[in-house]
């Protein structure tokens, strides 16, 4: 399991790893390559990419269940966007949500790159 030293989503993932996961998520959305067949939702996608598993039913390395509401704890840069995307829950249209996801990821990547290059 990739990043198995990160046992759960109950604290922020180290910034270097968050940056790597955000870049992979951005690439998948741009290429229209979801995880688990059709998942682009960041709250589900990011944990899957963190642990290198396509299955949203995968357990955390500490063998506990993870829940999508924990994702903003582990990936704090996306917190505000989760609320924005959830408000669009009536529409699951990728054409509407994916540009917002990409904006979120671009901002998170820029922010972390600046922090890490100080």
C-alpha cells in the first residue's frame, strides 16, 4: 500500500504528499480518468490516490474505515471547495463540477508549492 505510514485521515497529510496527490488528481480529471470507474469527487478520489488504491472501500493502513467527511482534515486546502461542490449535489454533471475541482486543485498546488519552496 502506497503511503502506508499515513495511518488514517484524522490529521493533515504531510504537505509534500498532499502536493503529489493533488497533482495526480488534477491529471486524472484532465484526462477524464476517474478512480473506481466513475469517481471524480475529491473527497473520495484523494484518499484513493493517497493510498494507491482504486477501491473506495479500502481501509486505512491502521485498518479503520475512512469516511469522506475526514478528507478535508487530511487535505485542508480543499475544505472550502467541498462545501461549494456539495451545494451542487443536485447536478452530478462533470461539465459543471470538474472545472471547480480543477480550480480547487490548481489553487492547492500553487499554495503548497509556494510553502514548500520557502
